[in-house]
């Protein structure tokens, strides 16, 4: 798919082909906007609750045969998908940029993430899913195995800010675990997810195993929960609470990555140059539309002047561009709605006494939703930008007098998703990180180290989510664990031929002896 095909305002054959992956009986269509220009990019069906029910039925009809395959065969699909993504990355990089607006360098991070996730679960799924021996109630006499069965149909609701990563990465461990998937990408950015599903089918995944529905979250969210056996949701905390309540009514589990007001701590021994570079990445990657990006930076008083001036200068030097190449440092916001939120937060802060150290303006001369990378100081409680998630290229600087103050202020938030610490002493960084109330903490890195370490869990504390993606939890949450215990020779309990008081004395002696044996759990 060339840039020429997908940047024009009419619906292209390539996008029409992707849209046909969505099956619907409804003639209504949703116009997808080119975030770089504001012009129409393409259209997808506006699905109904009946379409969700039909999609769920189709997925369930395919799932048993898929689950019956050996894990190695399912894993091989992920490896072939990995190779196809790398070989055809230019197609999806164009798609991501046009429907989301981000710079190509940040779109490429999505390609990296999807490939890392596919490769990781392709190589680890068999080990995670194999039957595990567990210690039995009676040593030797009780043989116990833990099994993991696919849950069946996994519902996934993903947002617009990472249309490829969040559109498919959560589905990869779900399908290799033997499940089918019912997924709804955001209606602003559906094409990247559709492209990924198409590639998975080219890689050998059965047609229909992943069913995509497109449309309004307010209309389709409840039906997706109703027809799923597990729900993975990424989005705002407000919507997450509602979705979790629906899942709770059905007694199905859910995993959620929600909002954040992430903090970066510059310690007094930090290399300022490295900290400035890291803070730029932390604050302005993906135009700040990143759940794990930084919106608060705490700087010690002795480094304040130098860090502030160098950071503001670095922000002012970032190149904004709608180019479909690697020349831009930062791209566009995704929508007019997001532009209004960013403008409101900055304007409110300035009106109440905050200072703009860099940026602070929309840039319609570049594109309809562009906004400058913005650095504020003097933001305080009561301003919208102080505690609410802006989700744009806006960061506030705060002067602190000690490490303790920085930790306390960083933790003084209802959110706890991803924090960052900068120091010349890695051991000190680890100690500080362990005291921060966030699901991931990066030391001397903005966000990518923890996110890309897919062998380790990733998720939020407090109002930033429940559950985890990545690592063992990222695949086992899509399974039902089952314990099978086989008892030999003696029952677990008083034998019929032994008096109960005698049994109690024997067991008491035995428990005391086992207490002293190393290796007995």
C-alpha cells in the first residue's frame, strides 16, 4: 500500500479491502479522518449490537479447532506474522501516521512493540501453558497437576493513541493460548488493527478467529462484554470503571490499562544533559498521547535553573511536521477534541498564573490538530493541568528541595502507571523507584525500557488500572487454571480403620516434622 493510495481524501481500494473484514448488516458508515490534514481518509461500517453477537458466534465456531492444535503450531503463526510486519512495515507506518497523526519515528515504535510481543509469546507460550506439577496435600501420595485451558472468546476494546500496538498486541497472547478474539478498535483509528488482522490471516491464522467490529464504544461496549469470556480494555479511567462494572455483573475477569499523570524525578546527582534528553522523550513522544508519557517533572533546587533552561530550549527545537518520513520530531494530535483539551489545560494554567517556558500554541499552519511541545512552570492545585491527565504535548515543571519531597509529590496522585527517575547512581535509582507508587518505573530511561521488557509485567497501580499485560500474567490471564489431584493409597482425612483422635495425634506429629524439612512448602 503506497502513500499515494492512502493519503487522498476518497476511499481507496486498499482501505475498502480492509473495511470488508468487518461484517455487518448495517448500511451506516463511519468516516475516518486523516489526522494530518483533517480530510476524510476512509470509512468503516458502523456496527450494531446485533453485529457484535453475530461476530461472537462466528469467532466461537472457529475457536475449538484452533485450540486443538499443538501450541507450537499456533506459535508458528505468530513468528510468521512477526516476519510479515517487518517486511511490510511501510504500509502500516503510513496507516498509523495518517489515521493517528504521530511522527513516523513514533509509529515505528509500534512496529517494534508488535514484533517483540509476537516473538516473545511464540517462544514462551508452550512453557507457560504446559501442565505444571504442584506439591500435593500428602507428599508422594497426592499427585497434582495444574492445567491451563483457553477461556474461549476474549473481548478487546482498544483506544486511538497506539492503533497498531493496542489494536493487536493484546490479541497475540490470547490467540496463541487457544482463544478466539472479538476486538473493537477506536473508530478514529480502525485501519491499523484491520491491517494486522489481515496479516495474521496471511500468516496462517484461521479466517474469522479474530473478529473486528467497528463503531461507537457507547453502543458496542456493553454487547462486547456480554458476549466475551474475558475483557481487555485500554482507555480512560472513567470509561474503565463503567466497563469493569459491566464485567462484574457477568462475573468475568477483566484487565485494564487506564489513565496516568506520570512523573519524572531528576535527582541531584543526575547528568543534566541525559536527563533533558530523557525528559524530552518522556514528555513529547507520540505527541504526548501516550498513557505512559510524563506530565510532571520534579527538579531539585540546585539544578533548577540549568535544567529548566536546557529543557525548554530542547522543546523549542523539536521539529513538527506532517511528513510521512522520519524527518519530524513530533507529529499531530489525533483529533479536534484532543486539541481542545490540550488548549484548555494550557489556557487555564496561564490564566491562573502559570508561566509558559516553551510552546503554548496551536499550529494550524502545519496541520489542523498540531500543537507545540509545551513546558509550564507554576502549575498548582486547582488548575486543570495539575492533576487531570492532559494527554498531549504538555508537561509541568516543579522545584523540590529534597529527594523525599520529590517522592512524596510524585506519589500524591490518584494515578500510578509509569514513572521515570534520573540519577548517576543506578542503586540509588532502584531504591527511589521502589518507593514510587507506579506499576512501572524506568531508571535513566523515559518509558521504553520497562514497556519493551515484555518478559516483565506492565500495568498500573491505583486508578491507572487492574491486571497486567506482558510476561506470564499477559498470557495466563487468558486461560482458566484447573487443578487435578490424584490420591493414591490413603485418603486425605481420617481412614475408616483409624480412630479420629489417633489420626489427629499422628497428623500433628507429622506437621511438626514437615515444618523442619527444607524444600517442603
